[in-house]
């Protein structure tokens, strides 16, 4: 079973950001506990095509995007985005197992944590939108990235709650 640790009640800023992000990362993983491969790939909240496996793949992609591409400045080595299907991360083939999705998710989080640990909250991302060929010289700092990741996980944890409840009635905070 996935262990989730509650954030401390009086943290400093960095601890608050890191522990809330860790809590939501664990929450999404927890929603996959005990599912079969088929259940994990099943979209249960029509008309959405979201599934637990798709959410895991999507968040692995998001982790890579913000920590590896923006913060560290790696080339856009995408897992799923950029092909013919703009939602390929959410569209999980029948051959993909839940274990594969969890392994990918865990690897991307481990890489993100290592990259974040090398930076201070005020450190700017290595690349900007202008560097990516977009029109603005927008460059977030690590603080912004961590807050954005918390927001992204909070939203998708809510999706996972609904999906999981439809699969087997499991609910939780």
C-alpha cells in the first residue's frame, strides 16, 4: 500500500512546498493500489477518456516537462506528447500494464526530486518560452514550478477520486 505523509503544520516555505507536492504525488499513486491492469486502463467517468493509468502517464510527462525540460534545460525529450495524438499520455494501449505505468511514474518523480534538490526556490528555469520558440520570454523559478505541480496534482487527484470510486467504490481523502 502506498504511504502518504501529512505535511507538517508549521513548515518553512521549502518544506511546505516539498511535502505538499510529495503528499499529492503519493495520493495519485495510492489511487492505483489494488487495481488490475484492466481497471487501471478503464475510463469510468463518461465522456472523459481519463483512467488511473492515463493519469499516472500524464503526470510522469508533466514531471518531465517542468523539472527536466524547463528547470534543468534538457531538450524536449517527451514521453508521449508531440505525436499524432495530443492526448497519447491519457490513451493507454491494452498492452500497457499498471506496473509499467507506476514504474515510469516513480522514475520521473525520482528524477524530479533530484533536480529540485539541486536548486533554490528563487533559481530560474534554464530555459524560457522564448528558448522554446514561443513568443514570450517567460521563465519560471523553482517556487513557481513547485506551486504549479501542487495545483496540477490536486486537480488530477480529484479526477482519480471519481475514477476510482466508479471502478470499485473506493473513496478516501
